C-alpha cells in the first residue's frame, strides 16, 4: 500500500504518457493553424482524391486524436488492486463522516 503523498509509479507513467501524447497532438494542430494563418492559399491545394489540404488535414487531426486516445488507453498502467481497494475504503470512510 502506498502511504506517502507522492504519486505511484503507475500514476507518474500515465501522466508523462498523457503529456507526451498531448504535445504530439499540439504540434500537429499548431501546424494546421500556422498553415491557415500564414499560407492559407496552400490549404486549397488538392492532395487526395479531389479533396483539398484543409479537409484532409482537418479529418487527419480528428483521426489522430482518436488514435492517440486509444493508444493512451492501451498503454496506461492500472493501479495495483490493493491500492485501489484501500483508496476506495478511505473514500467510503471519508464520505460516512
């Protein structure tokens, strides 16, 4: 059981993973915004099956967000069962007061 105030190794891993995936998505989204702000005419370029860059990039961002969320869900580490049970017991005791 983790009695210290510091987060568990699993929670630290999950936090770092979430921040890394967020930074990846932020970089992709920043690219989209910068292209729109400084080279908007490039967004009209046909890149795939008659669709312009704006449409392809926009849908790509949506798909990327879903893939990153699935990736996070698969790689996240669970708290050990005894830690979860003890935290649930502490929460239940705290709520009954």
